C-alpha cells in the first residue's frame, strides 16, 4: 500500500503572514487615524473661529453703543437723553434770580436763557414733558424760603413763544413749560427764556427738568 504524501510546506507557505502585508495594513490604519485627527482639528478650529467672531461682534456692538452714549452725554430719562447747552452763567438747567442779578434802577429785565436737546434712540415715538421745579438745594443754600419771588412776576418763552406767566402753568406745584413728542431715532431742540421785570430783593431758584412720559 502506498502512502500519499501531504505537502506541509505549501500549507505553511499559505498560512505565513507577509511582513509587507503587515506594514501595508499598519500604514493604512495610521493614515486613517491621522486623517481623522486632522478632520477633528478642522472642526475645532472652525468652532473656535466662529466663537471668536461672535465675541468680536459683541465687543464691536458694545464699543459702538458706548461711544454713542458718550457722544450724547446728558441725563437719561426713560429711553430719552437730554443734553443742555452751557449758558453764560454755566448753570445750564438751573435758574437763579437774586437781588444780585437785578439792576437797582429797576430798568430792563433779568433774563435766564438756555437750550437743550431731547434725543430718542429707541424704536418707538416717545412723549415727554418739560417742567420748571423749585430747586430746593439752592433755596436751602441761600436760606430764602421766606423771600420767594411771586410766580406772577416771572415769565417764560419757549421756542420764541409769546410770554407766559409761571402762575398760569402751575399744575400741582410744578410749572409745565411744554409737552411734546420726539420720533424714533430723532432729536428735538428747545430754547427757553425765563425772566422777571426790574429789580427785586426776593429770590427764585428753579431747575428745568425733562421727563419721559410714555
């Protein structure tokens, strides 16, 4: 009986793993890993750039808004900003009448004048009122509560209107100079003159106030 010979060497040869195959497989895995890392890096860089642009946009908006407010200056009432021009006395919104201001001869009028701008930077039209109130700090400083000038003797004109006495615009202890509307993203400028005739040893201390209504 003849025995068949089985070729072991051929099987071994088939089962052997070629070093080149290992190297090739390893290179493919490394390349795939690097590609994945690079893809993740691109995503991270894109996200960081997006965040940076958002922060930059917020900073620019903040700086622009701050610059606008700084340029407006003045006092804020509701959404409105009120800026007074400096008058010759440097008091802007303060009215002071004392015996030192009058002419002892009694000729002429003692006149206070100023100009102010009401600015609306919001998206809605806004109503406002202009008041002349007693300025208590100055009254206390001069200790002149008992020598207050009569409101019948004080007149005002706003935007070159006819003279109006303070007594005729006294509503609940406040003198209402005018009321108005300033449209969205617009400004309104008013000029005011307040005076009394002749010489007086009595005092009047007032403060012009602009108040947002609605």
